[in-house]
C-alpha cells in the first residue's frame, strides 16, 4: 500500500518506519526542512530505543522516503496519516489548526480513493471537521475519500515495541470500505491475536482521551496515597505492592514521584476537561487531577526548603534527570523542569545530568543551568542532590564516591530509586516520596548509640 504520513515527530516517524518495515511504500512529510534533511541523510532526529535500526532497515529496503512537499505525497497515497501536533490552546482545548490546515491542503491533490487517518490525539467531533475541511477544499465527497480516527497509544521510550506489538488497535469509522483498508494495514502487527477494535469515530476519539485521563488519574491517586503515607507513618512501597497485586487494580502506573509530565497527559487531561465543559459537564475528578499534579513536586521541594530555608541563594544543587521519564529526550512538561524553576526562582544554582535530554533542556533553560557529561559530575560541590528521572543507570551509584564529591550531605529522591539505609551508610541524609524517613544520619546514629 502507498502510505503518506504527515508530521514526522515521535508518532509520525515511528508510524512511518513501522509501516515501511511491513513492506508498504511510505512517504513521510514534514514542514521542518532541517528534520527532513537529517532523515534523508539517514539520521534519526529523536531518541527512541530501537527506532534507528528499524529506520535503517526501511532505508535499505527503499520503502521509506522523506519530503517537505505535501502535494505529490498526497497524490500518490492510498492512506494519509495525519500525525500532527495538537498543542493546548489558551483555554486548554486541543489546537486543531495543524490538522485542519493540512486536511484543507491535501484535498485538491487526492487521486483515487484515499483514506485520511487522524492519528493525532483529537477531541470528539474532529473527524467531522476534517471531513468538512476536505470537502471545502474542493474534493468530491463520498467515493473519493473517507476520514478515519485511529488514535495512537504508543509510549515514548518504548514507542517502537508498542507500535509493532500493540495491545489493541482502535479504528473509528462507520464505513466498511475504510475499515477494511485499515484492518489490512494493521493485521501484520496483531498476529499474536491482540484485537483490532472497530467503532464509531466519536467513540474512538473519546477512547484516547479516556485512556490518558485514566492513567493520569491513577498516577495522581498513588501520589496522593504516598503523600498521606508519609504523614500517617505508612510506606508506599508496601501499599503499592499490597494493592497492585489485585488484578482489578494492576501494578502499572502505581509509582509515586514528582507528578506526571510529557507531551500527552497534561494536555490531554486539559483538553478532555474542555470537551466536558463544551457539553456542560463538570468533570470534577479531572479538575482535581490537574490541581494535585501541578503541586506534586512541591512535596519533595518542601523538604528542600525545610532543610535550607526559603532563600536558596548561594546553594548549589546537582540534578539527576531532565527528561519527563526514562528512555526519552522529551522534556515537555517535565517535572524535572518544574524542579529547576523552583530552585532558580529561589536563587540556587543547578548542575544537571541527563543522558539524552540535555539538548532539549538547553532549548528551554539555555545557560541558566550548567550541564555535565557524566552522572557523578553533577554531584560536584553540591549542597544536595535531587533525582528527577528514573534512568536505569542511576540505580546503583557508588554512594561513598558521590558523597565525597558533594559539599553537602543530602539526597532528595523524587523517584524512590534508593533506600535510606544505603544512603545513610555513605553518610548522606535521604528523603524520598511516601516512605517513612528515620531522619538525618545524625538522628540514626544517635538512636543507635
Ligand atoms: N508523543 C507521544 O507519545 C504521543 C503518543 C500518542 C499520541 N500522540 C499524539 O500524536 C500527535 C503528534 O504528537 P508528536 O509527539 O509526534 O508531535 P511532535 O511535535 O513530536 O511532531 C509533530 C511533527 O509535525 C510537524 N509538522 C507541524 N506542522 C506541519 C505541517 N503543516 N506539515 C507537515 N508537518 C508538520 C512538526 O515539524 C513535527 O515534526 C499529537 O496529537 C499527540 O498528542 C503523541
């Protein structure tokens, strides 16, 4: 099949590369000339495990190419995926201008029956708007094209695996011809028996928001339980195990921390709230999720100010992790960035390490923080170390060595990667999220004496 993917970001590039590796002819279109030039040269502009080798394979098979020119790519396509940004507008609603703009542009070039697929996360009713934009652009309605909603559930960091072996594929259309095209396209990805679920467009659009809002709520719920555990003398590690073994609850997304971030959960929760308000529905639980999540990092930061006072001028912090989660370079709405803002606003200086998200962070903070190339270097002369991302190579540092590099003696762990015992053994005080703290090393020693 001839496939055109418009937008080659995290979703579009993975989609294009995956379909190309199933033998389809894929053309990826982007307005970003630098990106297209990089891709044409064989360079992958984002960090996503496994993507580079799959990308290479597709290039060797000559099943993928890249262009900035939409018209010829639209004319040759049987299926056009719109994998464009849907950033939040000022009122929280999803900004559909990219999607509707491109829909209006491709219309006149469609050549034979074409399926236009909304791959982006878009609110209920968007498929109708895309259809209207295409019709307004001069295409004949009916025979020539159909619009399908096909939300994407991949997770950054495991995007390739998620796309190649999806737990389910959701296809939103009432049109059998379009559904058949989509099913044919996705069958190679679900050979293990996972379902392709065909439903109406509006339900498909809602499914994506419901999924993300539910997961954001689950994270926020466990964060609140963790905050309460601390106050009540319970341990979130035990509670998490205690509830996660219940199959009705499940053990994923039950890790407390600094709050959710990334390019999806924050904007999608806000967009669903906006949709609710458009239908005069007060989605109260999601209002709370937004509010609680916006303040979750303050739970750990209050321990910082308890230790050092509100004025952090002259204090220097090492920061481990900048990405919003491990295995990505994405820093959009990253809790690590909220931590940096908190520290800089109070006059502190920050030296940060992240294996992939240095460049993306530099675009936000520039030279306002220092960047180091090696994990231990972030600890140099630090009054305190803060852990903000759960990269696997953060898990077993040699604490005595880290402690010697620091001028202070305290670690604030926003990801619960360590235990108080191991840190105390290296002479470091340790604070994490939702776990009982014996207190400072001095207190531990006094108790033992
Ligand atoms: N990132 C994720 O984990 C994820 C997961 C599921 C769904 N989604 C959804 O998928 C959509 C895309 O997200 P993303 O993270 O891939 O975005 P992104 O910002 O990484 O990529 C978007 C791409 O579109 C390009 N673009 C913008 N305007 C264009 C135009 N007129 N013509 C051609 N290209 C254009 C940009 O240059 C960019 O390369 C969003 O709706 C998002 O909510 C994202």
